[in-house]
C-alpha cells in the first residue's frame, strides 16, 4: 500500500514536472519582457514586428501553397501566359513601404529614449577585461571585480553535476548592486579586447571597447537579481564572464554602501599590516597559490604550463628565473602589446608578493627567492 | 572542332575550359562544405548538453572561426563561381569565359589558400580563434601566431574572387551572342554580373582590413590599437563595409538560380523580369549603405543608428518584390515538383523566413536584445543554408543532366530534399528560441535553461550533416551510371543552354555564336 502510494505520488510528481516543463518551454519560446520601462517597450515592439511578419508570412505563403495545390500540372494542365503587370507590381512595392514606415516610427521613438543617458542619479563605470567585470561606483568610492563564481575555472567544470545548478555560468562572486527607481548611468569600457555587457531583463547591451567609453543607462522599478552574460567574443573564456545585477531598495543600497566602505577601510588596514610584516615562505606560497589559481591560471594554467606561445609557460621561464625586479614589473604593470594585464591595482601588495614568490618556487622552479610585500611597496614607490 | 586537351592530372592543372574549371570549383566547394560541416559537427557535439564534454573552449573558438571562414569563403562563394563558370558562357552564347588563363589561375589559388588556412589548425598556438569576423584587437594583439597564415590566406582568396569577378564582367559585357541584349539575359547572368560588381568593390576593402591587421601585428602601426591612437571600432566599420555586400554576394546568384528554375517547372515565364533586374540592382546598391546595422551596440551616435536602421529596413522592399514575383510566377502555372523545383520552393520559403528575422534585426532598439545571440545565428543560417546552399543544390540537380548527360535518381533526389528540409529546420529554427531566451553566440557551454533547444539543434545538425553525404552519393552515382539524359530533360526549361545545346554539353560550345531572336 505504502509502495503504491509512493509510486502514485512520484508519478503525479513526474506528470506535474512534465506539464510544468511544457508550460516552461512555451514561456521560453519568446523574448523575456524584462522589468524596465525600456525593456517592456522593446518587448512590445518585438511582439509587434513578430505579428506583422507572421501576417505577411501567412498571406504570402498561403498564396504560394494555394498555387502549389491548385496550379500543379494535374489540376491546371495549361499554364497562363501573362508575365507582367505594372499595377500589381506597384502595389506590392508600395504596401511594404507603408508597413515599414509603420514599424519605423515606434522604433525611432524608442531608440531615442534608450540612448538618452542624461541626468542620471548615479554612475557606475564598467570595465571588461579577460574574463571579468570591474565595477567602479563613481559617486561612492567603491570598486570591485566581478568574476564567475568559482575558485578556478578549469577545475570548476570537473565537479560532477555542476551544470545542473540553476545559476550555472550565471553566478558571480561580487554582484553589481544598484538602487531601484534610480536612473543609473553605466560608463562602459574595456582593458584588453572588446566585450559586451548585457542584461536581457534590463534591455541593456553595450559594447565595452578598449580606449573608448560608451554610455548607457537603466532605471529598474523592481528589486531583484538580474543575470546576463558577455555577448562579444573576447577569447577563450568568453562564455564564462557573467553579469549579475542585484537591484535593492534605496535604504538597502545605502546600507550596502556603508558596509562596503567599512570593508574597504578594514581591507586597507589589513593590507597595510600584512605589507608591514615579513612573511615566511609557507605563508607566501599558500597565499600565492590561492591568488595564482584565481587570477593567473586562466591563461598560464594551474600547472604553470601556459598556453604558448600567447601565454608563456611559467616553468623555467626566463622571466621567472631572472631578476625579481623584472618579474615584479610585469605583474604590477603588465606588458604593453601583449595580453598580460597590469595587476598592480587589482591585488594587494601582500598578494602580489605572494604570487610572485609562488611563481618563482612552484612547479620545480625552486629559485628560493622570497618576495616580500615591502619589496612591492619599494618597487611601486620607485616606479 | 575536336576536344583537344591534355589527359590525366595535366588536363585539370592546365585547363582553360570554363566547364572544367566550373567542375573544379564545384568539387572544391563541396569538399570545403564537408570540412566546414565537420567543424560544425564538433560545435554541435559540444553544445549537445551543458558542461564541457569534448573540447577545450579555445579549440571551440577555433572551430567556430574556421567553420565560418571555410563555409563563407571556401564553400558558398566558390560554389557560386563554379555555377558562373559552367553557365554564363552557355547562357549568353559565348565559347568560353573572356579570360581563360586567368580563370585557371583564380581557381588554382584557392586550394593553396585553404591549405594554408587549414594548416593553422596544426600550428603551435592553434588556429585563428577570434570568430570569422575577426574583430580587433582580439585578432591582432591577442591572436595566435597562425593569424599571419590566415591573413595571407584571405589575401589569396580575395585575389581569386576579384579575378573571378573581373572575368564574369568582361565575359558578360563583351561576349554575348548577337541579339543577346542586356535585358534579354537570363536572370542568373544578371544576378551574377551584379554580384561581380559587388565583389570587385568590396574584396579590396577586406584586403585592406587584413593588411592593416598585419602591420598592426608586426610593423608597429596602431590602426586598431586605441593605446596608440587607433580605433578598434574602425576595424568593424571596414570589415562590415566588406561584410554586408558579402552577404549579398553569397545570396544574389541563388536568387538567379531560383529565377531560372521556378519558371521552368511552372511552365510559365518569369513574372516581372525587368523588376527582378532592378530589384537585384537596388539590393546591391543598398548593401553599401547598411553596414553598421551589424554594430548597433558599439556606441554610435543616435543619428547614425537611425540612418542605418532605416536604410536596412528599405532592403525589405526590393527583396519583397523578388519573393512576390516568384509567387506570381507560380500562380496559374502548370507546376510539377521535381527535385530542383522542391529545392527552389524551399529556398523561397526559408530564405523569406530569414528575411523576416532580418527585418526584426534591423530595428535597432530591439536589436539590442537580439544582437550577438543565437537569434542572429538562426537568422544568417536561414539565409545561408536553405538560402544560398539550397540554391546551389537546386542548380546542381537542374543542370546536372546538362553537365553530365545523365539523369540523377529522382526518388533519391526527393529523399535528399525532404531529409534536408526536415533537418535544416530542426537545426536552425530552435536557435531563434535559444537566442530570444538570452543565449549569446560563440559560447562553448551554457546554462541549463538553454538545454532543450540546443539538444534539438544538435540532433538536427547531425542529421543535416549526414544527409549531405546522400547528395554526394547521388551525384557520384549519376556521373558513373545515371540514365542517359534527353537533350531537354525539363520540358519547361528555356534559354540557350537548353534550346541550342545537347546533353551533355560538348567540351566546346558556341564556337560560332548562336542566333538569339
């Protein structure tokens, strides 16, 4: 009895799941309307053009299929001989014109509205780089990097069942937090290659172009979490740099700002303390591995083998085995004309010292060199 | 005149005969079609389900890049040039192409260009991995060393295309039989001559783009490097100034094919011949002023976006005229549905579906939502596969008796059509939905919410890929042991090649120009 009930329950559950799947699938057939005024208008325009195109398709294909059925040789053995009609041709040139004008008018209006980023309540600078987003709140002295939420990308995919997680590839370590009902202007740019910042439910998509700053905006009426992805091919891990925007009430936003500022002060203090002391090898190596796996391994690989020739190997490399000063220089300042980014501002002095020490001693490099946070400070001071 | 020509490999190496060269182009394009298709299979296998299963993301990017480049430059374009070589001289009553040695050269460049491009897969650092649109600076500062092979390969393809285009133009303007006025030319010739003008105008622009890439990479220039005062967006403007007309280069000859086949099987003259010519010319002209609709999200001024949006939507008018004319040609005709006609009708319907999504993409404020998603992938595959490739396939079935003197197996031909029709839609239609749901293009892995559509598309793609082997089998079987074709296998076919030449067409045709009434 109990088994039968269990079976029945699981069958109903399965049926329910299948039904909800069908319902879900039909909902997934269309564009998501989104939550902002502009996204809803874009959705309406999308629906309008879908219906116009559907009507045209029904008429044109309808006539065609009528002809296919009734004007085949078995039904119509003698073909007509006409092959020209100025009137008809004029009509079917004019009608599409009128339809297109009707479609263009609302499109022009919406486009002008979407491109008007004037009078914002606050501004956030968004910088894309391989393969993360850097958010800088221009009015609040807050900035942070936003990475795919996983300690290390390649290992991430080896975890069984990871792809079944609901927010697989759409989750980040640090979300962009913005207040509801405020016009937020985004200033979008990039450090290396072109990226594109897209959140479908806000109908905001803007290319992040190195050397140029693009402007766009949103005003979200409803608190919630909205997810998107990079939409311009930006190299190996292009599919792995999600965008997550958390929209909160104004009060929550103020609290968040206060908390972030406290955290920043604490972090600055901790970094200063960490930099002031001398680190032993084990600690440097431990922090170095953590930092390396998070920041460097995407290109140079966890085992230091790199992906030559674009991303050199770390093992026995002349840079790693050579003078420590050059090594510090390339990590802090990057290298112009190559894909090596500058990490001087992204990492604390302790992390920089640790990662350089790690690279000089891991994978059998064993130089025995210890780079201390103080060395980094000295380098930066003389820089 | 006897068919004097060397035999064996020398015949093919040294030939200046338009029919030989046409055949080589067609076989070459089919081989490239299979190579590019195999890469598509790798892509679809990886995308069959979420998670990384088969390939590393970098190799995935190499596959999308090479698939695009090979299909565009290796499969579709040479197939159109192959058709041009075979058909244009016969259709205008000329003995051969005007510049036969150049014709030989423009073909023989291609195998080397593609050997060079494909060899980059085996180089250190891998093949080009920046997408077939090769946006800077991903394709300059951040690109693998094999990019230089890609650049030289593109230069060689460009030279080949330009020479092919010059040949078509010179042939059509100088070698028409007496009485073959421009407005009497078959529509295939018209669409090709317009295509040839597009080619000679935009291929040098592409050559300029890759040359600037080369100097940026090796000679210290900064055309596309913002840090040196250059502009990465300028690359996109230059690329798409080539790239948009390129789209029509790939589709206009297929328009011409449909305009030959539909009247033949409807047994009724093509409706609105002159408006077809003018519509083709307007599409070609408009194609030069719409390029930035590929770039609505790069941050153009609103005025620019408005201009490109409106100009793009205008293209729907002449394209609509063409579709209406094909339907009107069928109207009150006396149709039969042999394989070429089936492919031609499917071409009209599915190309038009691609046109509908094209109008949607033209509307800038909604394009922000479609741009760089699978919706775009669905759109351009609809105009390219059931558009350009179905057009070529229809042409092959239609003119195969003329080329080989043999008939293909009609049952198998129809089977090929219906299987292709099923799978082409199963592959590409779900991509509209994954795009609308928010799936970006060119990603090797995705969230569970896109899984169903990707699985369908992958199943479709495997079927579509396999069904093209059936096509290969049908063509080989026809050449080797097909039934002998009558001189006029299609009773509704018109034109010099059907009215005045036997099947197969002799090695040399129209040594004395035919009379055109």
